[in-house]
């Protein structure tokens, strides 16, 4: 299974939804909490091409985007493929 990294904050409901979907898929993920870490948040913004909102999700080297983007991949039947090939 591909390496998954998700940037989150503690109180973000979209972060919880994204993590729940990933867990349902059996995907292990590295979670980086940017709630109080300005430097890590800046790294996230750079890595996510300027996107500042959380969550920001990466599967392998592919920037998926946020929770809505992850859910859309699932609706289109493309998430499983990304999780196994990225």
C-alpha cells in the first residue's frame, strides 16, 4: 500500500472525515498536525502548491488535495488504485 501523508488540525471535521475514509480503506497514514506549528504549516503550503486549508492529503508523491477531493476519488472508484500504486 502506498505511503499516505495527511496534514491536519485537531478540531477540523474535514480532517476527521478524511482520516475515517482512509482507515476504512485500511490505509496507514502519517498524520502531521499543523495546529500550532507554523513552520510545519508553511512546509505544507509549499508542498500543496499554495493551498492553506486542512486537510492536505498526499498519496505517494501525488497531491490529492483536501477531504472533498479524497471523497470524490472514492466516488469515482479511483481511490483504491491510488492507494495501491502511488
